[in-house]
């Protein structure tokens, strides 16, 4: 890590275990369209933007309604079924102690990411929390990472991205 002065973290699956809440909200949303996939087939949808996920199941004219429905459900189901991974706070403290700039770059909408971090008293460890917009203007992981890298706290920094999915690295 000495080669890097900044670390960007994905949120879901990297800092927090959010799979149970995501699966519950995703299954409930798809059920309203009488779609009932096996939970094991939903694993690949942990991470990608919601609009991309729902495009695999629904016609284009139903995607925005599905996204809105999912987000309403996630405020309850998702936040009740999420927890930070063991040792995460200690790692974040250690990075801060080393003088690293620490940020979040998540496909989760920024307000929701902040809500999750605040619920576990983790917001304090981050110089910036970047996430998707509620509309489609900032919707891909690439766009979110570019947005985070453009923040003043990262000027002149050599950053590394830490994530658990291929879209975190692309």
C-alpha cells in the first residue's frame, strides 16, 4: 500500500455484507411482475447498477418503476439486513492513521450509502463518499469512480480501487 496515497472502496460486498437485503428487495420487486428467479441466480446482480439488473428481466418501459419500487423496499429490507464485515473499522482506522485518503465509490445511490455508513458509525473514516445518483445521470461504476477521482481530496494522489466485482475494476 505504500505506493498508494489514496484508497477507493466499493461498499456492497467489500466493506459491508449487504447481500441478504439486496436479494430480499430484488426478489420482492421482481415478484410484483410475477418473476420468481432462484436466489442462486441473483448472485451476479450484486454490484451492477439497478437499471442494468432490471433490464435483464423487464421491458424498458417498466425499468424506472422497478427501480423506484426496489429503492422503497430497500429502505426497509436492505437496511435491516446489512452489516460491516469483521475488522473493517480497524482497517479503515489503520489506513487513516497511515495518512491515506480514503473514499467510497459505490453503485448504490449516494444518499443510501451515507445512510448505511452512518448506521454503523463508519462515515467518519472517509474523506469522500461517492455513489450513483438517484436518476440515471451518474449510474455506472465507471462514472462513479471518475466522479470520486475528480474530488479535491484526491488531487495529486495515486489511488487504488478495492472491490469485489468485475465492474469495480472495469
